[in-house]
C-alpha cells in the first residue's frame, strides 16, 4: 500500500524528455507544403498518364509528356489536399498524446467520409479517452498520498499517547494511586480510538470492494429511529444533550438494510450530540415527502460554516480538528454514511448555520429495491 510508484511521478509530472529527444521529435515533423507520399503518387500517376498518351497518339513527343506532367501536378495537389494535410493533423494528435499535451488537442475538421477520416477521428477519440484515464490516475495518486498521510497522522497521536502513559507507569507511576488509574483510563481511551479507526477503515473498504453484504428488507421507521437513539443514550447523558423523536403518524414501511441504516442514523445523531452545547437538543424527525420517507437529524448546536459543508463526507475531513479528536471521532463517520446511503441510491443533504445548528437529511424508499450496490 505504501510502495512508491516512480513511474507515476514521471508520467504525471512535467515532460521529462531530454532536449536532444525534443529536437528529434521536432525534426521529424511533416512539412506543411511538401509531401513525399504525394510526390510518389504523382510520379506514378504522371508516368501512367504519359504512357497512356504515348499509346493514344502513337508517338513520343511533347504532348504525352505534357499530359503526364499535368496529371502528376494534379495528383500531387490532390495528395497534399486530401492526404498530407490530414496526415499532419494525425501526427500532431499522436505527438500530443505521447507528450500528454491534451489541452490543445483539436478535433478533425472533416467528417468521417473515408478510411483516413475514420482513422483520424478514432485516434482523436483515443486521445480523449487517454486524457480522462490519465486525469483519473492523477486523482487516484493524489488521493492515495493524502489517504496514507491522513491514516499515518490519525495513528500517531493515540500510539504516542499509549506509549507515553505506559512508559510513565513503568517508570514508577504504576505504584502511585493518585495517577495510575487515570493513566490506565487514558490508555484505554486511545486504544478504543485505534479500534474504532480500524473498524471504520475496514467498513469503508468492504463497502467499496462490494465485500459488505447488504440486504433489502421492509421495516418500520419507528423501529429504526428507536434503535438508533438507544445506541447513543450514554453519549447523550454524558453530554447532557436531550435527543427526541418526532415521527409522523401512519408512515409506511421503508426498504433497505436495517443494520446499515441504523448505523447511518447513529453516526448522524452521535455527531449532533458531540458538536452540541451542554443542555442542547437533538431531534430525529421523519415524515412523508414526494412518495418517500424523509429522515432528518436536527440539532441546535454549534453549526457548520458553509465553506466546509460540501467536504463533510470526505475521509478524515474535520471542521474543527482539535475538537473532533478530543471528542474521539475517527474522521470517517460521515464517509461511511455517504457510502451506505449511496448503496441505497440515496444522498445526504446538509443545511447548517453557525451558531444556530444543523440539519442532516436523507430519504428512504417505500418501494422494494431490486438490489443494493456499493457506492
């Protein structure tokens, strides 16, 4: 996973060709108004016309020679117009593909009227496909570097903390009853944080690789909401935050994976509790909307600035890094929410105002889905 790929740095960086190589490429450029292929065709055409003129006139003179020269000139002009110009365009496209210079990649001017036109368009489309693939590889490489950096950073803090507290205990604090239990509790806290990080990483990986099986079943929205709130009762008590349910009456059953969707609600409600003020409130709401059941997690907490809202579901993204780590979050909760909802063809929507609170909402289908897929 952490192996460096040197080829990517050369491939995705600036053109690493030597000056001599660049000169070689430049010298092999087809000249604008000189075509050896057209000249060869003109020679053959002129010779054939001269021979035909000689047979027609039964003589060797200026007339057959003039006909041959005129035919050669016509063939050369036609070759430059129909062949050479398009071959130069084809060479330019291939050179741009080779040097990854896709910004100036120009489409052919002529339609696919003949074999050469078809070939020209096919090469152009190949260049466009390669541009998309190379851009995707660049993004994957950037994401890989960022991901490894984030994981390393998330692992360092709890590992260093566990090491530090353990060394302090071994150096004599283990016999000091005023601090030994405190240090052991901190070691357990950071060990739990490492365990949560490993579990969240495993969950995201399984969802993305389609290894996490999801079932589609009908269930009650009330049951889902009650199960979610039951999971966060202790957190709410610790923070003195009051979660409430506001479920519309007579809601139909919804379809999806109950356990995964319970985790979605648990993550959302847990965040609403963690980033709330002491004595604050969290509402878990559900009602019919456009034929689906919309669920909302509403809080009157600290809110989220608008510039951060579009990035909330990115892995390890934190609005307030110090506060997030203090609360024990892994930075992966909303990324998991995004993937689970994506597997249900659903999207998480966020509305938030700093100082007033946030609303996280999504809908669930009241109709059976054919299958659930990773997203």
